[in-house]
């Protein structure tokens, strides 16, 4: 039989067409930061899979990510630099070259700086990408060098961070992986199934082993329905529940006095403060019965190890910071910290060795540079803030404030200004990008190298550049490199490649990185930090809190309000600075029947706006398959409230207040109690009639300039 000999060209062609697999990391704003595998053929991303070797994410992906390649090659993807040729918001653009786009930006910025000064330019970004190089802080060094206005980015978790740092310091606390050892698990203000799926898998494994799972949430979320016990306080009243738990733990004689005496500060003062915060007092405020509060207190003190997972939603009302301080005190009072699987989880990022000073270069910020909050950008752009100089240009990347920020109508009014020069680096012509003067096409996950910041676990995650970017899309960091070059910035960091950035942005010499370097990450895709294993980590078994005293601070004398520096370009100037109560306590919501009865007469319903199951904030809300899964904008309403308004299931309704309105479909359900409506976040304004944040206030909560997304009163009516 004759041997078939293939020509060399055919052998090479076959080899080149093989599918290769590369390590990736989910770049989205989620605590799970999944380790992924990219399947690539001929430079094109064919599909994504969860990395089965990752101990926490276990090879699974959420419904948002499982077909990530469709987002890369979506027909609406922005492929080329564009300039606006029609009215703002009309989405009328024409293609231009990168040189024209960048030269236009630099020319306009130089003219603005000459007339108004550099603070007339404002950056606007958040965690649309969590990469160290291309994410939240990726443009900070550039704008700090430019002398632009510093912007605080406090969309979620920043008030929680202030409360956490005051109470226990920069600790990762209870390892999410260690919940497998918990006998009692409290998930507080977190819909894990939709927003923390891989931690939920660990919780379910613990539940199968006998752990009791309690979910504290205003409405019956997917996670609440899967719990052993759902406790539903009224919106914004979790602080009263937390203070009553402290009261009841003390009154029932369940305090671990040895732990308290040796590893806390301020117990006697907290005991005195909590003495009047009885379960009966809290029952009137929260709607949770006094008996249930006492039972929860007893079980949280005695069913050790007890793990508490708090969600970012816990901060989203006026007293959110104080609420988190109170909750964070509980594991010290009960001695839960003594145990593997005991304690509380906020953000794991505090023990990640990221070098934010190197990433952000706060040393380049001119003295006296002002600070503007991203939550109040509408007020800034419309002149309501009376800024001097006014903001004359804004560059937006990794964020979509027209859907995600409060006071949407003010933002749109500001973006419509003809004298505002707006630049947007984006993947699609989003609600915000539609108002831009210059659009810049940015790359997606498989098209750029990065390390993905992990705020929800204790693993480093590497992302490989393995697919060719379509069209002329380039990474965010390359955009800033090219702008820096055109502006003559000579600092070394503006010339680093993405790989060089990663060498500098992580403290590879940290004890947490023992045996780990960038080469290791490229070879393995992820690495667990050397901070103990899930089976032995009990970081505060003997105290050792990273606070000035080394103890859990039940009381903090002389504390003042602040925003954690990574959320304000590492700038320490113009911190809020208001004096804070030395002790935790309950602060009620700003908009409520109790606090503002006149407002409540006009707008009698509390609204809660959690994350959508099929969208990641506003990402994917323009994709038909995700829209089909999520369904159109709905408004969950109790039967009693619907009957009072003549609303039937499926009716088109309008939800509004003095700030704005949006429309959706009524979903009558017992999942929400009377007096409350729920509408999930992320729907695009250009595809719907308004968005949830049309009704949201830009007012700050008590700590960290956090948002008050769950502190809003509305009225709901049938929409003809």
C-alpha cells in the first residue's frame, strides 16, 4: 500500500487551524473572578469554559459568561474610531482614523486647559473591567499627570469599606472557601445565586453537611428561596436588626467574654449603647418579630462556626455604614473568629498584594486638585454644583453612568451640552457612549493581557492575550499610552508594556506571593495567595486584627469619614472628614414614612433595585439571548399594593418620583411585602422607557460617600 505524503504547506495549514486553549479571567464586576479557558482558532475566540482546576470556581460559569465569544463578535460591536456627526444621543457617527481621533482629543484638551485649566477635564470610570492594567485604576496615572479633576468612584462597597476598615482593618476576614466548615451561615443582603454563584456552591455543600443557611434580604430573592430561613426586614432597617442582635446576644449571656476581653476595644460602651436596642424596639422598625430576632441571636452565638457573608447592598441606604459596623462586631462578640469557617466576609482584596500607588501615581496630582463624585456627575455637568472651573470635557471608560448612576435625567441633560467635549472608550454604543463626540473602540477579555482584580476570593487570576481584536480595537491602556505620548508625558510608567505593568503592579516579593511570579501565573492561570488554606485559615483566632490596636474596634474614638483611596485615584486630599459616631448604631433611611411623612404621602412605596440575573450591571443588556432570559423590565409588587392601584399582573406600569420615572411590566407576587416594589438594574435606556436609576437619589449615605440606591420612595401607576 502506497504511503500518502502530505505536502509541507498542507501540514502547516492543518497545524495552524488547530484550536488552542489559553488561560483567561472573567473581567466583570463580580466577586467570583472566574478562572476561564479560552478556546482560540486562527486568532478567533471560539468559546469559553470555566477552568475545572480552580478550587472555588470549579469549571463553572454563570449564564452571563458561558457564551462570552458572542459578545466579542456581536454585530453591534464598536470596531473603529468614530466622530459624532448628528445631534448628541442620536447615535449618528462616522468612521475616522486613530490619528484623527487622538489628535482631536489632544487638541481639544489643550484648548480647554489653556482657557479653563486641567481641572475642567474629568475622568469617569468604574469596574466594567476589573483588570489591574485596563480596569478601574488603569487611567488614573494619566489623568493624575494631566492635573484633571479627581473623581470618586463609589458605586458599590465603598461605604462598606469605610465601616470595615474602621472595625476590623484591611483583612480579608473569613475565606469564602472556608464556608465548607461553617455550621451556620448568614448571607446578609446578597443574592448569591445571581451575583456570587460559586460561593453559593460552597454554601450548598456546607448545607448538605448539615449547616443551616439563613438569608437576610428585603425580598424573596432566588437565594432567599433556597435558604433554610429567610428573614425580610423592611428596606434600610438592617441596622436596627443588627443592633438588636447585639442586644440579645448580650442579654442572653452568650458573649464570648474571654475573646471580647482580649481582642476587642469598647465592649462596655457598646453594651451600654445596645441596652435600649431591644428585639421589641427593632421589631417595630424592621417588621421582624422579636422572637425571631432572639432566635437568630441565640443561633448565631452558639452554632459555631458561624460564617457571615455581607453583600454590597447592605450599605445602600443612609445608615448603611453604621449597619455594617454593627454586623462586623458580631463575630467578635460571639468568638466566631476562633474557628475555621467562622467570622465575616466582606472583600478578599484587602490581602491581595496590589501596588495601587504604582498603578495610580498619586504623587503626580497637583496640590489642591478638587474631587467630584461619580454618583453626582449629573449635578456637576448641569452646573448645579457651581464648579469653578466647570467641567468642559469628560472621558468615560469601563462605565455606563446613564444606566448605572443615580439621577439619570440630570446626567442626560449634562451630556447634551454642546460645549461639553465627551470621549468614550467602549465596546458598544451604550446609553452613555451615544452622547460622545469621539468614540474609541476598546478590546475585550481575550484580546488583551491582564491580571484580574479579585475582590471576592483569595486567588490571583491571569488573563492571556490570545485572540485578535476585530477591526481597530485596542486596549484601554494603549489608548492612555498613546495620549500620554502625544501630550509629551515622559514618566517611565507611560511607556511600560502591559506585561511590564503587571511586573510592577503586583508586589511579587510579598509573603502572600511566595513561590508565585508572573511566569507562574502565565503557566498556571491562577494562584492561591499564601494566606492560609481553606482548611486551616482562622486569621483572627487570637485577635491580630490589622487595626492600630491589633483588636476589633467595637468603638473608634475620633473617627472621621473617608473614602478608601483606591476609589479616588489614591488621592488623600479633600476627604469627606465629617466626625463619625464612635459606636455603631441604627440610622434610619432618609426617605421613609418615619423620616419624611410628607414625601411618603406622595410616594408611598420603597423601591429596591438589585442586580439582574442575566445582565452584569448594564453589560449584556443589549444582547438578545440575555434579554430573552432576563425578560423585559419588570416591577415586582405585592397584591395589596396592586389592588389599591388597580394594577393587574402583566399591566404596563410607571414607577416615578420627583427625580424621574421609568416603565415596566407589573409582576404581582408574594416575593415582596406590601409597601415595597423591586425592579432589577441594568436595562438600557435606549432600549426601554427609562431605567431604574431615573428615580435614584445621588445623596450619599453615612460613610464612604456610598450610594443610596435602596433609599428611595416612589409611586407606581398603570401606564396607558
